[in-house]
C-alpha cells in the first residue's frame, strides 16, 4: 500500500498527487468521486461517464440476458398499481 500526502487550502482545495492521477487515469477536467465507506474512511474513484467500465463487475451471466425484456419488466413493476391500495 502506498501513501501520498496533500495539503488542503483555506478554500478546501487540494492537488491530487501525480501518482494517484496516473493510477486513476485522470486528465485535466476529469471528475472524481469521494465515497464515505462508513468506517471513518473515504475512497476516491474516477467518475466514468460511460458504462464500459462496468463490464465484468457482476460476473458472467449463465445465459443470455434480454435487455429489452428486463427493462420492460422493471418498468412494469415500478408502474403497476399498488395492490394494497383500496379504491374508494
């Protein structure tokens, strides 16, 4: 594990160390996200604007996934009337 120090200015600004920028593939204008993990620690990740970085994140499906059907099912589930409501 490597550690890199950075100072925070009176305006709350800091410079991301060069080694970290290289590790995260950050260029000028890139966006980073701070994720509070809940145990007093914070993760810094590069914010990606596409979905290609998600490839393989959830493993390989055991069978092909029909994206259109999956979206339709999700929309139907979210827009279906609540069965616990009583019409007056």
